[in-house]
């Protein structure tokens, strides 16, 4: 049965499917298949049953096939069927096969005529079939029945397209002979995905049901509505034959008799019928497989290469080997130590491009976040002066002091130093959090051994927490050391004489500006409170320094518009305007003076709230603090307006300068010692602990065998890799066994398929009339069919269906019959 090349080739494809079905990859492989497409009651099921030689498909009215049926026909000595979802169970009664198909369909789709794209896989072994793989798809329906959804047609089309759009899928377009071929849904779908007709084969059914005196000879000769691969006619059993239990063998004999006895088809009898359709499909599948295998082999080889190294490691793997567990434990701990050090030192092999982490984030905490927290702790100048004034008065008591008291300076300095504890503790907490995150990220590589990962995280995190308390104690000790002795002999301390001199100079206007003024920030801001008469809101280029806020016409900073000194300035929030998309804040003078021209406040706007927050932080660094809440203003309103005599005012100014000078020294010292202390007591210590102590701690934690138990996921991964690698190797070996002598036929030449495009437009294009009627062949003449080389042309009337009455006649077209298929 069939050609020798096909008999050798198709079993190899089925063995490939077997090799991959064991690892669950069959659905991912684009193996050559044949999809049967057609409308409801087109005869698809009868064609498939003729292949098998048994009645096994569900029948009935309406949509019966509601799930794709992947049917593998395998030539064997015995006859049975097997479902993939019931592997190992053989069905010898084909009535049971039909019942199982119905039950499996209802299990997934329910009993409401719904459909599902999940296929049913069925293998039929029989001595009466050729080796083919086919997919029976639900018939195309237009009108929903019963509980079917309104879009049932679109659902079926989408499901069919999922199968036939693959380049490796041959399309068997089944169309009844008693319907208008130009409006065939099967041919339209095939044309959508295969416009060149490279992989579409037409099948004409129900030839015996055509009206008397009509025939489909022109279609079968591929002259009317031609396809590149042509048409093959079949005659299936009628519903009466099925109900009467007519044997399929008898049906095939009746089909053969029909073609030999019909005057319009007898010259095509050797290239018509179910047996010839089987051979034609085998040959097309042979060609397709031969074209597909080279790329398929390359794909398999790339997958094998990707798995070779991992499979080699797993192949000699012994899970219960104690030496293996000890070695793995040492390797894992060493790898954890290397990863941790790389993340801290910044030489990691996996660089995070999304956010800062590890050492980079800790560096930012040291040099950006911590200094900012220190700046935020600086108190308001007016409040500082008030505290100094009260300290001086309380130290003098009932007496009027003549000299500036040292104790007032010390009291204010100690109060400021104590405030440093909060940002220092916060800095340690941020570093601890990042260290723990780093440990967690490094432990991800230990996921193969869940107990080891959990125990490692616990031990290292406990050590970090232990070092946290020691680091905090040390930092608090540093603060206490600063409180213990106020060193007024420090080389950077200005002293009383310089403080008094600076105090007197503060009341004078400096004639020359400082050339080394630090620029804190530059950027665009919009001044909102400019009247419409003067041009309205306008954007300027702002430059913030430690002493002033200036704005220019543009960022070239050539044309300065205004310079605002920062003395007595504060920042307040401004609610976002209903009509404006910008976010705003305002700067005002605490002494109720105009800030800008006639304006008591300067209203500035940014595009985002983040920009507002950033500008407020920059102003805070420049000494422009936020406005206190109304509650605080009311509570301190009686004390803010205290009066000071000139002598007391000079003392306050002197101590204020002394405090600023000394706190600058303390802040500089703390900013320098904080990173060093944390690095020594925490980060370096944790690295040393991981290098020297972690392994010993893990050994003392409990049973090492339990510690090195693999996760279930790793066991599954190992088995999957070995299984996949073996299946890939087997598949490559199967491909290598394919005989190079397999017969292949060339692709037929292209044909005029414009009729399909016209059909897709909604109507049928009738052939043009011919001035002369072609000559019909006599029954005795036998032109070459699909089994022999064709003649130059096949004369005959070219109408939709030939009848003895009036039929459209067209000029003779060149022969477009498909090529001969060796038998």
C-alpha cells in the first residue's frame, strides 16, 4: 500500500511524536500534519472513516465535531485504537471509540454545543490504512444553534486558523459537489493562509448526489476554479448506508464502480476515489516532510547543544552520595561569600540597571542621605537666638552680666550635639536594611537546597542584627564623647575674639562679594505672581547659592533679572490652582518685607511635585527653612517678640557664631566617622564572618544531610533535563535514519486563482461564454489521469456543472491538472 518512500518516512514522524509526547513538548513541535477543513455535513467524517475502514466518529445533526481530532493512522498487523489521554488502554470496538470521543468532548466543552481548541489525540492501528497524521476540525457554521454563543462562526474560524496557518500544515479542503464551489468556506480559509496554493488539496464529495444530467468533470479536471494541487473526487456512504451498516469495504468497491461506470468520470477513474486520495496525501506529505526536516534538525541540534553541559552534570549525579553533599555545601558557601563581596565592592557579574543596590546604595546613604539628614536637623535661626538669649539670662540669674558666659555656649552646643543621635541611628538602620536585602539576593542562588538557603539567611541575618546593636552603641558613644568635652582649642574653632569680630562685621555691608560662593542648584522655575499687565507668569533660569537666589532670562546667565538675598526667608506650601497643572511653593520674608518688587512673597511653580520637593530640599541646604505650622506659631507667638537690649544682642550674636563654628567641626567629624565606624563594625565584619564562620555555623546547625536535601523543583528539573536531552538525541537519530532514496515530486505550476478572490468578495464569477463548444470525450477514450503524464490539453466544456441543456461555455484553457503521483 502506497510508495516505499512513504512507508519508510511516515513511521519516523510518528516516532518523533512519540519521543516528544513523553516530555510534553508535542504541541510545541511544528511537525507536518494534514488538516481537514470544510463546512458542516460536507463529508469530512466520512472521508476519515474511509481512511480507517471503521465507523468511529460521532454523527448527528448540527455541529458534532466540537474539538480538533488529531488522528494518527498507523499501519499494523492488528486493529485497535488508543487515546493519548488514556494511554495504554486499547479500544478494539470502534463503537467504544465513538463513545469516548463524545465523552471527552463533553468533559471539556460541556453539553451545550460549545467548542474548544484543546485537541483529542487518537491513534488507529490497522492493516487497512496508510500511515497518515490528520486533524479533523469542527465544521464551519453560520447560525448558532441552541445554547451556542452568537459568535460561534468566529470562534470556529479562529480555531481553524490556529491549525492551518502553520507553514508545515497541509490543508485538505472538503467541498460537496452539490454546492457552489466558488462560495466554499474551506477554499476561502485555505486561500487566506495559503494564497499561492502551495499546500492546499481540494476534495470533492457527494458526486453521486448531483442532479441527474450534471457533473463536476470540469472541476475534477482542474479546469474550472483551478487549484495548484488540483481536486480529487470521492464518494462516501449515504446516511441510509450507514444506518444499514453497509461495510466500508463494500462502500469502497461501490465508489470504484461509480467512477468506472459514470460516463463523465470513467477516464479519471484511476485518479479518483479514497485509495487514490490516500496515496496523493502520502506523496504530498513526503514532499513536505523532506522540506521541513533540515530546519527541524537544526532546531533540535541547537536544543541539544544548550542542554549538553547540564545533562552531562546530571547524568553522573547521585543524590545520596555524602561526598557530593559535602562538596556541594563547600561550593555553595564559597559562592555565597563571593557574591556578597561582589555586591558590596561593586564588581558583580550581574549588574542591576534598574535601581541602586548593595555597595552603591550604601555609598549613597553615606554621602548623600546622611548629610541631608544632618542638614534637616539644623534648627531655625530665630529659635536658636531665642534659646541663646534665655540661656544667657538664666545663667546670669538676678544679676546683670557684663561678660558673655561660657556656660551658655556649652549648653547650646550640647543640645545641638544630642540632636545628632537621631540621623546617626537612622543611617545605621538604612545600612542594615540594605545588607539584609543583599544577603537575600545572594541566597537566591541557594534555592536548589531550601534548607541550606533558609539556614544561611538566618545565620547571617542574626549576625547582622548582633553587629547592629554594637554599631549603634559605638555611634552613641561617639556622640557621648563629643558631649564629654567641648574642645574650644580646636584649630578650626574661631574663638571668642573672632566671633565678636564677625558679629560686628555682620552689621556692615560687605563691599566685595565672595568669589567662592557655592552654587547649590540651578534650574527653570515659573514666577506665578506677576500681574497680567506686566506679562503674566513667566519662566526664568534660577541659580541658588548659599547666600542668594538669582534668576536670569535664560540658562546662559548673561542677563540677570533679580537677585534675592536669603536672609530672613522661609518657604511655605501653596495649594495647586484649579486651572493650573503646575505644582507651586512660595518664598516670603519673616519680617513682613517685600520679597520681590511690590510682592510680599514670591510664588514659584514646577511641572511635578518631585521638582517642588527637590527645590525645597535645596533651599533647606541653603538655610531657607519651611514655615512652622500655625499651631506652633500661636504657641510661640508671645515669645517671638521678645525684646533684647543691644548688649544682650551682641552676646547672642557672639554665641551664635561660636555655636555655628563648633557644630561645623562636630558635623564634619561625625560625617567622617559614621561611614568608617559602620564599615568596620558591620560591613567588613559581616564579610569576614561569611568567609570564616558561616561554614562552621552551618555544620553546627544540625544534620548536614537534611541541610543538603534538594528541592522538589530541582529534582523535577534534573529529570526533565535528562528526559528532554534523551528525547532530543533520539529524535536526531530518527531523522538520521531517513532514507535518501525517498521519492519526491516537483510542485505543480501556479494556476489562475482569481476566482477565489472574486468569491471572497461575496459573489461567484461566472466563466465567460465561448463562441465554440469544446468536444466532449467519449467513454472509450482514456486520457492520462493523475497516474500518468497528462496530454497537452483536456478538451471538455468548462461550466460549473456540465449538463445536456444550456451550460456556460468558455474557451479551452491550458491543462492545469496536478502532476502524476507514482504508485
